[in-house]
C-alpha cells in the first residue's frame, strides 16, 4: 500500500492550496479529486459567475452611454455570454492541468501525485479512492478534508435543474429566461439578480424573507443595492414567506414556474415566471467520506465536522474550506488550506484569525468590505466612530460618471482610533480596501491613513477623506454637505439611554 505524508481529499481552492503548501514544506502529497480540479472556484461558482457579471457590467455600461446619445441599446445573445464564460473556465482549468502535470513529472523530486476518484476513510490513516473499474487504497500520515460544498435544496421543492434551478444548473441555460424568480436575497441571490438585470433580457423577481436584502450588511449598504436593482426593474418581495413553488406541467399549461407568497400583514400572492433559481446557501460535501470510520466527530444536529482552527477531533486529520460548513469563500478556503499544511509541518501560528478578511460582492454597485460593520459593532457592544464619504465628492468617480456609492470607515472610539472595519460601495470598491486590511492586521491608527499620499484622481482618495473626516481635517465639511458626508460616534451607553 502506497504511503504519503499528506493526503488532501478535494481539489478545489482550499484543497489545491493545501497540497501546494504541503509540497513547499517537503511533504509527499497525494491530491484526490472526484470530479474537476478547481471545483466550485472555477465551475458553477466564483469564476463563472464573476465572468458573467463582468460581461453584464460592460454591456450595461455601453448601453448607458448609447442611451445618452439617443441610440438603441444592443443585446448580447445568451450564446455569446456563455461562450465567454466557458472560455474563462477553460483557461483556468488549463492552467491547473498544465501545472499539475509538470509538477508531477519534472519537479520537487516526486513529491506530488494526483489521483482521480471518490475518497472515503477505511480507518483514520487509510483512504480508499474509487472510480469505475478502479479501487486504490493509500495510507497517509496526515489527511486534509477539502471536499467543498453543493447548493442547498429546500424541503418539498423538486429541483429539476431545467425550470427550478440551483447555481449548478443556471449555467446550463440555453437562452435568456423571459422571467426568473430568485429565492434568497443573500450574496449569491443578489449577484444573479444583478447579472440578469444588467443584461436586460429577463424580468427578475427576488424573494427576501427579511425586511431588507443583504441583512448581514448595514442598512445603508443594502439600501443602495436594493435601489439600484429596483431602478432596473427587479421586483423585490420583502418580508415574503415562500409557501410553495412548483414547475407547471409543460404539456398542460406552458413551460413555467408558479410560486405563492404570504406576508406578515396577511396578504398573499401567486406569481408565474419561466424559471426559478434557489439561492438558499450551500452544504458541505462530507456525507460520503465515512467520517465515523476515521473517528472524526460531527455535530449530531447538523452533521458539520467539529474543528478547532482546522484540526478535527482526530489529531492528524484537518478540515478546511467549504467542508467545514462555515465561511464559504475562496480566499478563506485557501488561507485555511495553507494553515492546515503548516500545522502538519509544525510551522503554523497557533490560531487562525479572520479579523482582516476582505470580501467582495459583485453587485451594482460593487460592494467590498473588511473587518466589522456598524451592526456587528453594536451587536458586540463596541463603542466606535464612523465616517462616510459619498462617491459624488470624488474627482475620479465624477470623471467616470459613476458617482453612486460611498466609503465608510469605522474606528475605535478612543484617542488611537484603530480601524475596526470598512465598507466600500461603488466603482473599484474591491481595489480600495487592501490598505485598510493591512492596517487592521497591524493595528495601525487611522491618522496614518490620513497622511498617505494617494494618486490623483483615484477612487482611494475617498478612503483618505474618511480618515481626515474622523480627524476633523476633511476637504469638504460635513456641516455644509450633510447629505454627502457623515461622521458620528456610537456607544452602548447611548443605546441604553435611547432605549430608556
């Protein structure tokens, strides 16, 4: 039986990062993937959906310019959209394939092997890999579980991936749906609502159980996104409970989907559309690993693997990325994968930290963030100061004719004013947060941000202006431009006084 220092089960972003870091540290690594290397990071997920968003953005921007010139908008064929999406996936897949082939055959003294098949545990150190007409058992000193996730289904709703779709099936569409209902107003639901509304060929409905979309973000962020969606014709069903959704028999009443909603005030409505997309989260792909044979403990209620950092209840077995059932982001999965490999080699820090994780939501406008937002600070009882600067105050945004959005920086309510978090809503949002992410990690106070020399004109000048606003040094004064600039402090004491 072949022996490896490290067996990584799953070749998505987390597993691939773990395998490559293991090689760096001199481990003999076996990477097992049952389907396609890259996983959801390439297919039916991060790369494909974001490629579609980029295309939709360009088409929408071009049409906005054409409308100002009195010209008719152009429409991209769905086949053209999918051609670009598939080309992007192929380029990334080819990069992985070439890298692995050359790595296995020419470099690092034979430290890397790739095996295709589905893996499960026979005991804590033996993994069986199976595919049609092939069974291979391997022994490993350490195992990293990185099996990714799949879309969550709703009980009682039959998902046929033709009319009622998940994010896996949406990329198999052969044409634009005339109309679509998206169930779930979190990140993925709002991203697809944005994509279809930007492309302009589909009537979009969005079902939101909460009072507002993106409920984990501050109200000013979600309000800007909601207003943008509604301006482009998206119908948002707020505080709506989905009672049922069914595909209508095409032989009887047409190729449609019908859904019924109820509201807290007693209202109810039934709507018909051509397609439905379920966007209600994802679940970890760990149910076929036979974790009990390895002795790995799981939560008896949810089935999620119990971890401390990345380490499971079995000391030499780690779980990373979507397989942990939490924090399902590519950048976090890669970070956890590298951390697990370093733990195995004995060179990792004791604890993972998620304090300065940067995120991006591909909406219209784009939303990026790092650290805490206001509602998280209030939930934790953290006193803070906040400064917000509107994009309409920024020369670069004016030059781009893209003035919808704002920067918001949150700092501690003390003399140091260390940065707790930041949100950017608008053009180039994701490019503007990395300096702040580094400052959070290093504990650098906000006055350092105010003293940086930014290029002009640039969007990042808005971040600097937030810092100046907090220090009372802003170019524009909030008492004059109260609709464009905001700066205030909050403390738990204020909340208690207001409640009384």
